[in-house]
C-alpha cells in the first residue's frame, strides 16, 4: 500500500510503484513512450503548422492520403528525390491533397492530412502545403488528372540542363504522349514556372523542368508514379548512350513513335 504524506500526496516510493505499474500497462517500453513524446512535442512546436483549418477529412480523403504518403515515401526509397525535395498530390472531388512543405515523408501520419481547394485555399490540416502548389493546381485546372508527382530525379534533372526535348531514345516516350519537352526555367513555386510547365505538358502526361526535375500526372497515383519512373529511366538511357566516345545514339523517328502510340492504345488487360 502506498504511504501517504500529511497533505495526502504519495511518497516517492509510491510514485515509483505507480511508474512501475505504468510500465506494466504499456508493454511497448520507454523508447516508444519517448518517441510519442517527441512526436507530440513536434506537433505542438513545428513552425510549419498553422491553426486548424476547415473540416475533417472524409473516409475517401483519409484513404487517398494514406496512398499519397506511401507514394511520397516511395519516391525517396527509389532515389527519385532526396529528403523532401519532391512533392505528390492527389485530387478527391474538388479537394487536392498534397504533401506539406519541408516535412520528411516518414514522419507523416493519418493526422497530417493537408488539403486545398482548386483556388489554393487550405481546407484540411494544419501543415503548410508544398511550395510547388501552383504547379499541382495548374495541372488539375487544365487536365483531367487525378494525381501529380514531382521529383528531382538525378538523370532527368541532368538531361533538363542539356536539351530542349528528350531525344527519342526509346519508344516508351509514346506512353507520355510523345517527345518529352523541357519547360523553361523559372523560380520554384512561382506562377511563371507553373505556366512554363503547362506549355511543356501540352498533349503530354510528363515533362522535364529545366535545371529542376520532372512532373508527371495520371488518372491514379500509380500511373503518375510509373510515368515518373519511366521518364527517369529514359533519361538515364540517353545519358548512358551519349557518353560513349565517338558514337552517337540512334534515335527513333516520329513515325516510329506514332506507330508505338497506336499499339499502346490496346496494351494491357481488358476490363
């Protein structure tokens, strides 16, 4: 039985008993509790957080957010971005869920849902949306895309500094709608960059951003991501072939690419 002081509070020994009981109730251990404390402290002090805005996420938005976080983490695991240098978004109705600014993807959880409407007004969450929000919104306003992936992939970024259009090194350019263009450079997060990107994306589902990286979009997160990975791979192939001394890579003709485009229309499983 715990000893009582004259003022009714437990003695130090009783407090130790209480802590021991707490450990018994929480089998996850001290390290887990310390992690929980750090996470709580981070949520309370993170300067990227704002006051809570808007409504609670719907079940559909919560599911889409989980997919978005998984895709964002995949860009890091696959080497397409370093740290938080890229961003991912998905559209659910008229709400755009997007990765927040400057937060490592492995720290994002269900309570970090960040969403804006098509004007950019924040309607979900407390974290500030990505600085590249103008690019994402420009895609959704002008195309039927439901997902956008932006990366700083190494080979694609290197190619963006060398040419105005990725040479037709491989027929999978047809899967992006044709020869991949390079959007003229503009400061990240600017409306000018968003406008340059839209010109490069005209008739395409992906483009390069000069001295910056890649943007791809699709009807699903998986399709947008696959196009990003495919674009990075094509850039790597072209750079590899171009690096062979005294030889010039053979390229496809526009007619050859158009033939592949027709074949791709019927590619994959039906129904």
